C-alpha cells in the first residue's frame, strides 16, 4: 500500500517521533509513505513528497512537526474535500494516517465517508482531550514544560510573599491545568469544565495566609479567552485588595524536545497505525488504554468527550492546604 501521512491542527512535541514510526514501520512491511506537508492545506496544494528511511533520520528528538501543520477552515466544505481526494488519487495514495486532534479527525472522517479512502488517526495534541486514549502525544512534554515554569515562579513568589496566576493552554478542557496544578502544588486550579467562584478562591487565600502560607500559585486554563488570567487577577484585587501577578505560558508549552514518555507513546502509536491499516482497519483512531494499544472508531472518538477526573480536582484541594 501507499500511505499518506500528515500532521494537522496545533503541533505537539512527539509528532516527529510518530512520523518516524509510521515511515519506518510501513517500509519494514514493504509499504511506501508519502508525506503530506501543511495538513489539509497541503493536500489541496499537492504538497506531497515520498518519505524514505533516511527522510526521518534525526527527528525523534525534535519538537514541532517536520511535515508542518495548519488549521484548514475550507476543509469544512464537501467540494474542497473532493478536490483533496482527487489529488490523493492522482498521487496513488491508498490510505491516510492523520496525526492531530479532534478537528483533524473530523476532516479525515468526512474524507472517508465521502470517498471511501481508509483513514487512521493518531492522537497528537498537548490538550489530552481525545476520547479513546489515556494520553495524547505532546501532553506529557507540555505538562513538564509548564511545570518547570511553575517551579521557577514558585521561587520568586515565595521570596516576595506573592500570589501568582499561571495561565496554561487548554481551550475546551483542563487536563493540562489539572496535572500541572497538582504536580506544581497549586492553591487552586481553574478548568473550563468547572466554575470556580472568585469569592471561594479569595477566602482560601485568606485562610492560608492565616495559617502562615504567604505565597500562592493559582493555575488557570486559558479557556475560550487566552489572557483571562488578567481578569482573574483583577477580580481577586477587587475582592481582597491583594495584587496577583500573572504569567501566561502560551505557546512555550507547544514547543521543545519531547519527553521520553511522549517519544515512546508516539513510536507505539505510529507503528500501531500502520499495523491497523495493513490489517484492514479503517476510520479508527489508535490510542493507549491502560498500557495497551486500543483501536476506537473515529465516530466514537469524535462524538464522545473525555471527562476530567473530579477525584483529582478534589485531591488538588485537599493537598493545597
Ligand atoms: O489544541 C492545542 C492548543 O494549544 C490549545 O490548547 C490552544 O487553545 C490552541 O491550541 C491554540 O491554538 P493556536 O496555536 O492556533 O492559537
């Protein structure tokens, strides 16, 4: 078979390790691989290039994606997808491997539904918000990047007896905020899935000051409004008169060398995607569930929302006393 592989949506550290695993696993089984550059945009612009064993040398340690990536709004239209399919057919691509998040999987699913091309998704996003896998590629690296920043902020927060609000990524989900918050010893964690009243945060800060805790770290997912940490700081100032410093980590969390865990995950999932296509699976996503490779229909993956763990949110409150 001739597979087309592409990365799409927000980049995530470990995507290169996944591309490498796809290429090398496929070639070891006598398939060939075409790299599609710039996601769906490149599918439309015929940005195709064959990837050989050496094309993916020396990329396992690199963040970002050597195939580049894009968010392609026009792919929501059936006529655009038809053009993409014609381009794939012209290049004699038999099946697709899509490395990306939920939106990218929806594009792959639509291509499959309309043109019957087999597709397999590999979950790659720092948000970890993909149903059908315990972890997505990039989440571990982003968590550790944010954590390193928090550890540094903690030094200065402690020295000045200050409150800091650290804003992490996560538009719709708070997986990153939750893990970073617990591992970073945050006083409170704001996640998009749950409303947390500023009054409550202020009274917890006041209680901890009474107990002798003079500095605090609050972790907030950006939610629908990157920069919301400034609004929170202002709300805290209005309620308590206390100044809260703000640090927005932003795209720093998307870059950098992938952790060993992300490289392992990406290597396993890249190989699993090739095996899945070679054994006739199609329109599924590969994932890791309780340490085993799992295949879940893309329909199920895109119609279910992975839930944030309430028990961990509660634990964060218990531990931050
Ligand atoms: O989906 C990954 C993600 O990093 C989200 O956490 C964030 O909200 C979004 O992408 C930012 O997207 P962009 O880089 O396109 O601004």
